[in-house]
């Protein structure tokens, strides 16, 4: 039973309370306002005796003048109290939401890529949006609601006892009896709410995935399948919510029946006392009013319990996220990578995603400035994984990746990543202007440089053909941008950052031959003078690479220049002849 009244506090809850405490002044004002509301409520119950006995029974003219004024004053003060309570707690609640959301977003942004592979975007979004709302509800209900309802209950019980303590003793027997079902249902709601929120996360994840991938859904005529899947999720949520509905809709009538029994008792006994002249009608009605007024705050206190339980469950989910540690950590004594051209070397590098299965093993090679290293091999061989180790999207599990002889783990992440530009198969453009997308890595770049980058990437011509030119917003262009055009914008972005290390991961793989030719020309401009890693699907694009690494099963199985490897007659030769026949067809 005590467990139900005060939810267990954990260190992470104390962190939230520290955040709440930082708003102590507003909270204090909100509490004072809530207290004022409680006082006025009690005053109304108390004054009913005077209204009835003095005005109606005694026909006291003096009271007839005083009472209406008193009533107006009480309700005015009550209005002030209501305003203060809602206003101050509202402000605190909104600040808490903002701060929690900001902290969550900053945390998520700081996490390494492996985190995102374990989490679904929609689920994360639900935590940042819904869970923070629940925390606000918990704070506002527990601060203002608790103060107001607690003191209202206390005051009303005081009035009851003051009016007729013997009758009061009968009445309060009812209260604890009514208390038990409230707590019982509160517990049920808390359990359902935790699961409900998890189901909500599931649902948002599905929404996010299918909305973002709607093209694929349609292409595979999977609308009905996805609709059924969604119905499965809403069905699960529904089942949980129905339990909630049962608990919530049962708790009120049970309370009311109990309250009704209490009132019947009071009417019978109190009425008898008035009839026999032992009590006055004013005393009886004041007593009665206080008993009736008790119902509302007691019920609200139980809601407050639910809000606190839900809020604490949400707090847990929020702090689970806030306390997630990034696996790619910067050393406290990390050094800045100096500007200039860079040599990148892999020294006996091994890597595993799960700590068991080796995805890369014994990778050793070195790339000097101005050199192009091509990485080829069948899909799943580990090529993407290999280049992801350079900007430390993941950390090696064996050996070391070094830039200019310094282990990348000894460099600051910002200085390392600023020196690297990446163009992937799927160009990522944000819903902003073309200009902002090109300048993503250098937001303060002057317009001439942005245009120069776009020209070198063969993007200038099609951009200036848009009605708003560089100020066109990507989202509004919609499907006007072809895959090749998007890729050339991504290349312009990489050109503008002018990073000395360049990683191209199948940058032309998803393009048709026509746009590939233009993109390839743009890439040639981009590659000049840099330390370049090219993962290429089409071998024709890498025949001039300084070095070709053939990766299979996480190992370098062959290395050398194009002609050398062809002569060798190994894996590369096989890959090459396979493509040659493909291209002829
Ligand atoms: P490639 O780029 O050559 O196609 P990848 O580097 O993408 O190959 O993948 C190499 C291997 O690592 C594959 O077996 C793939 O399934 C696995 N892999 C890739 N990414 C992850 C990941 N985030 N978690 C676990 N395994 C992964
Ligand atoms: Mg890949």
C-alpha cells in the first residue's frame, strides 16, 4: 500500500527534480495560488451556515448586506488563485518540456551511428514529443493539483468536524473505504500506461518508416500489408487502452456509490438532529456541502497519482535515452588534426559490429595525398564498414586507423571530421534552400564559392534554371530533382568543404549511364589533389586508381593497379570479365 502512495524514487528522478527545483520561485507562486484556491473552497463550505441560519432562519438584515459582498470577494480571490496556479505552473511546464527535448536532441545527436541502427526513428520521435508532455503533466498536476486538493481536503474535513464532530466520525469512516479502490485502479492504470507508451512508440515507428518509404510500399503493392500491420499496432494499443478505460471508468462510479452511501447516512442522521432541534439547518447544510465538496479533490488526487505514475514511467524512458553513452568517445587529451594534406593508413585493422563476428580482419594499407585508392568486391564484403572507420563512425576493434601517423582515436572528433568529405550512394539533402544544402559544411561560405563549387559539380546550370535559383527550397522542388542532380548537389557540398580526405561510397551506383557520366566528371573535379577512397561498383570508373584493393569476407584478397590485377587472373579479373559481359548485353 505505501508503495502505491509514493512511487519509488531513483537517482534519475532526482535529476528531474533538480531541474524542477531550478524553477523554485515560479513553483512557489503556483503553490501559493493553489493554496488560495483551497482556502476559498473551504470558506464557501464554512459560510453556508451563516447564509442559511442568519439570513434565511434569523432573517438578519445586516448579514443580508455583508454576505453578497463576501461571496463576490471570495470568488474574486478564487479567480486570482486559479489564474496564478495555471499561469505559473504552465510556464514551468513548458520550460521543462523545452529543456528535456533539447537535452534529448543534443544527446541523440552526440550518439554514434551504432545507436541509430539499434533504434527506430519513429520511436525516438515519440520519446521526444509524447514522453516530455507526460512529464509536464506529472509536474503540473503534482505541484498545483496536489497542493490545492490536499489543502482542500484538509480544510473541508476541518469544517466537517467543526460543524458536527460526531456526525463527522461516521462520515470519515467512508473515506478510507473509498480510498482503496482509487489506489487499486491507479496501480492498474500505471501498469497499462507503461505498456501503452511502448505500443505508441511502435506505432510511430511504423508510421515514420512507411511514410518515408511510401514509394517502396506502393512499388511492391504492399499497401494492404502495411495497413494490416498498422492495424495490428493500433489493435495492440487499443487492447491496452481498453484496460485503462475499464479501470478509469470503474473508479468513478465505485467512488460515487460509496459517496452516495455516505451521504444517505448523513442525511438520515443529520436530518434527525435538525428535526429534533439538536442542530440547525445551517450547520447541516454547511456540513453537507463540505462532504459533497470533498468528493472532487479526493478524486483529483487519484488522477494526480496516475499522472505521477505515468510521468515517472516517461521519465524513465527519457533518462534511458539521456544516459545512453556514445561508444565513440573523444579522449580528454585529444589533439587537433593540423590543416594540410593527409596520409591515411590502416594498420592491421580488425572490426566487429557485435564483438563476436569479425567483419574486417588484417586490413593494412596506406594512402598518400593525391592518391586514389579504389576498394572493390562483392556486396557485403565490408567495404562500407572499412571507410566508416576513417571518420570514426565506428571504432576499430583491433589495430589502428591513423591520419598522418596519429591514431584517429587520439584526435578530436570535430577536427578529424572536418577534414573528411563523404559522398554516398543515396544523397541526403535537407529541406532547405539549394544554397544552404551546398553550404551545409560551411554555412558562412560566400556566394561566389558556392557557385564555383556548383559549377565544378556540374550543378550550376540546372540550379539556375529553377525559378528561384539557389534560393529554391528542396522540398518544394519535390520530384523535379533527378537522382543524378541530387548527387551533383551532394558533390558540390563536398567540394565546398574542400576537405583533403574524400570518401566516395558507390556514389554513382544508383545512376543511369547518362547521368553517371556527368556525375563522374564532377567527381573527377572533386578528387583532384585529395587523399581519396573510392568504393566503386562499376570497375570502369576506377581503372586509373593508384591502387585497387579487392575486399572479400572482410579481408584484402588482392591489391595492385588495374593492369597488374587483370594479368594476375584472380578475383579482380573475374569481377571484371563479369561486368564486361554485363555491359555488352
Ligand atoms: P559492403 O559495403 O562491402 O557491401 P558492408 O561493410 O556494408 O559491406 O557490410 C559488411 C558486413 O557487415 C556485412 O555482412 C553486413 O551484413 C555487416 N554489417 C554492415 N553494417 C552492419 C551493422 N550496422 N551491424 C551489424 N552488421 C553490419
Ligand atoms: Mg557498402
